[in-house]
């Protein structure tokens, strides 16, 4: 009788740049799905593979150097493993950088969970003639260590075999606990004894792990222990134990625990790894001599980014034209199929004009994501952080601020949350304040639309690059202002691991690009669709019966005029219909709202239509394009067969100076509502959130005004 299939949940944990995601892709293949972790916008990757009668479900945890729960990534990893949501932990370590990776391994061992270590990049280990004593390493770690190579798909089957054997308890390697200093061990033992007075409440976690986390002031562990009767004794005794221990150590407990874990990692490395005597310069060393050069580093970084933005426009021009033509064609076809009325207007003028206006720029977004994924996969992004770090210290920011700021190029929400890694409150708040100026992916459709409408193709890539540089410049100057005034304080030194350069596989890069694009498409299918329908409603209602009657009379008069030819009648009827559509739009809720806003934005060259689009953009920046698409679909019946860029170009109300001012305003003003709510949660004070809104709106208005006035002199 065939053994029924069982499921083994395997959590992949490892450092950034350890090749964890590549190994995940090598195992799961195409059997994967992507979503978000509950409560955050950090991507959640899951996959599965059938092996020896088991369905092995893989969960790719966010890459992290530790699990002290300072950042969202650390919190997700810690909670998933601590709550035993995985049957087996697959700890992916970089075999070429074993000592650094073993620190996380030391933390994972404290969970006392079933674990297999995948020693990744073993092909590079052999190439560098590094010898590893696997038996000794397994003895020290108390778990199976399997050499693998995600790129060459080497050792995958052996690793899956060890996962199954570990799950079935067929591997019995004695596991010694990681020993801390004598004073720390004494404190751990005392807390353990207090916890074990109510052992029934602590079946979920080991008492030793809880004791260690309580010493580290871990909020998760405290919340868990507070639910048990043991907290009655712990509440009083725990602060006393911690105070006495810190007095003995003459340093923070968390620092001593970190030192001891590093000592364990260093000791395991020294005892099991033997490097070749000859230390030759590697390709990485030669490339870094240029990319990390004090003089060339920054120019090279900007040149690489310039190339990506040039490619975004140049390579994306043709497919973008195809997608935009497709949505125009789709709108025309559906207009023929559906009878005139509300339904046709909702589908054509609301959904297709709104959502289609955003998705029309999908090729540009894909190319941008492809370029950034390539830089990240090769290991260059870590170098970019290192290069920019020097400049950051000159403006008073912590070097770690670069990480959330770069994250802001994707989305402001995870960027705000990534600021948790900054321990200094002044650094954290100053960084959060300038993240909105780092242009997120949602703003790209607005830039592409306006640049393609008002500027020649030869200038497009340069203008897009300049927009991103302008945002960085505003962020840097603002950070300098904040750190010199309201968020004063010294920044800590910045240490970052620089991985070796690796040639990423095409499949891996394309998969990363597609996963990011899919998240974007899901956003278009939810938020943008919803807002597009809302915008259609407020643009269509209320309807002025008086206007309808006036123009019906005018149109009928033209039709009855026997002195006009059929062609002239057709043209004049079209003119009256366009006038009616424009006046009905102004009469609607959207028009009235736009007219109220217009005095505030008129000095920037904006009219009421742009006011409506910018107001809708508070929900999500892509909605600016969607709103303009809806407004133009309703305003101008004779231009249904033109793209939105063509309609903007032919509109006498707009010009290149206004386009640049609008780009700057979209770049700088408050990001989406979800990002603002996350900012408030992370800042923790209403006055800071209100200041953040005020500052970004003021910066957007003032700089848009300057750009508009200066541009009018030259354009």
C-alpha cells in the first residue's frame, strides 16, 4: 500500500546575499506563489516540491543578519520560527563567508528546532581551495551540513534527503547549547527556574530560549510570558536580575550576548575552515578597486543609474506604444459592442481609460525593475550603499539610512518600516522625513506620461534620470536641514558586508522582475480600479439638465441648417458635443472640487483638472494618471482614438514648463495614504506626522513654483 503524502513545512532563513532566494527558486522551480506577509508590504514567497512521498512546502523568509526584531524582516523571521510554523529550518549560509553567516546560525540554534544547514556556493568554495571539516562543523552545530550550489543546482537532492531525514528524526547529532559567559549563564538559569514553576504554560517554547529573550528585552517573549502565572514572580524579579547582571558586565546585556554569539561563530569557523595559503587578488578585488574608489565610486554609481533610466525609455518606447495602442483599440471595440449609456461609459471612460492608462506604461516599469534586480543580484547594491555612505556622514545621517532610502525607490511603506534598524531616534526620524522624496515605482507612470507627451525621445532618459537625481538632492538637503536643527545628534559608524560579485542567472533576474511587476499589477487591479470608478462617478455627477437642453437646441439647429454641407454639420456637432462634455465635467463634483483647489495651484501653472488628479493621487500616485485618463476620456468626444499622451500634447492649456512643474509636485508631495499611516505608526506622534505632511506639501509647492517660473524662461 502506497504511503500517503505528508506535508513538511520548510522555512528558508539566511543572510542577505547568501543565495537563499536563488536556492529557493532552484528547488521550487515554477511552483511558487507571491503575496505579502500579514500587516506589512514585504513580499512573501512560497513554493513546493514533491520528494519521497512528501510534499515539501517552502517558505522563503526575508533575508536578515540577525533576529533581534529591530526590523520588519527580523520580526517576521523570528515570529515564524519561534511560533514553530515550520517543521524544519533550512539555514542557507554562504560558504565563502562562513564566519559572518554563522552568527545567524547561532541565533537559530537557540530555538532548539530541527535544522539543516545548506552550505551554498560550494562551487566557489572549491574554486578558492577552501577546506571545510564537515564532520566537525556538524558536531559543533548539532545539525546536518550539506554542500550545495544554487546556481549550478548541485547538491539539491542530497539537501532534500537530509530535510526528510531530519523531519523523521533519523539524524541524531548531539547538540550542545551555545555557552555564554559565566555571569550570563547564571542569570539565564535563574530565569529558567522561575519560568519552569509553571511548565504547562510554556510547552510552545523552551524555557532557555525564553530566558535569553527576556534578558534581551524582547517584546515578543515578554508578551508571551505575561500570559502565564509565572509572570507574578518574574515581574518583580526580572528587572532585579537584569540590573545586577549589567552591573557585573559593565555593559548592556544585549551587547554581551552578541559578543558571545560572535565568539561562537568565530570559534566554529577557526576550528573547521582552512583557507589556501596563497591569497591571490580575486575579480571582486579588481572590480572594487574601481567601484569603491574614493574619486570614481560616486560618478560610476550615477553613470550606472543613468544607463538604467536611458534603457527604461529607449527600450520601453516601442512596447509602451503597443500597449497604449492596445488599450485605445480595446476602448474603441467595446464602445461598438456596448450600447450608449452608463455601462459603456463606466467600462470605456472609467475602467479602460483609468486602469489602462496606468498599465500602458508597464513595459517601462518592467525594464526599471529588471535593471534594479540585476544590480541587486550581482552584489552591486551593497557597494552603492558603501559609496554613498561617505556622503551621508557629511550631511549628518547614519550610513544605514541609505538602505531604507533605496527601499523607497520601490515603495515608501517598507522603507519607513526599515528605519527601525536605526537606533538613534534623530537619525530614524530624519530618514523617515526624506523617504517620500525618493521616487517610488508608483510615480514612474506619471513621469513617463508627461515626458513622452512634452519632450523629444532623445531627451527622455536624461530627463527621467534628472527627476530621480532632483529627488535625491532634495532629500539630502532636507536631511542636512533636519540634522542641523530639530533632529540634532551624532550618527554611529556604519558597517556593511560586501558580497563577492556573482553572475546572476537570467531566470533568477526575470523571476524577481516578474514578482515585483505582479505586485504592481495586483495594485492596479484593486486600488487603481476602485479609485478609477470613484473618479468616474464624481466626474459624471451631478448632471446639468439645463446644459443638456441648451446644447441639444444648438445641435438640432446645426442639423436643420440647409445651408451647411454634411461635413461641416458633422464638424460643428462634434464641437458642440465637446463643449457640452467639458461644461458637464466642470459642473460635476470633480469639477467643483477642482475649481475650489485651482486658486492654490494656479501659480504653478495647474488648472482644475490637474487639481482633481493630484487630489486623487493622495490614495496612490498611479491614480494621477488614471484620473487624467478618465477626465480626458470624458472631455473630448472626437479624440477617443488618441492616447492620453497625444491628448495632453494637443491641449493648449499645457506646455513643457507645466509638465516639469507637475513632475516635481508628484515627486515631492505626500505619498499614498497607506504610506502616511505607516509613517504615523513608526513616528508615534501626531505632531511629527502633521509636520511631515506640512513639510512635504510645502516643499512640493515651492519647488514646483520655482521650476515652473524658471522653465517658462527657457521652454
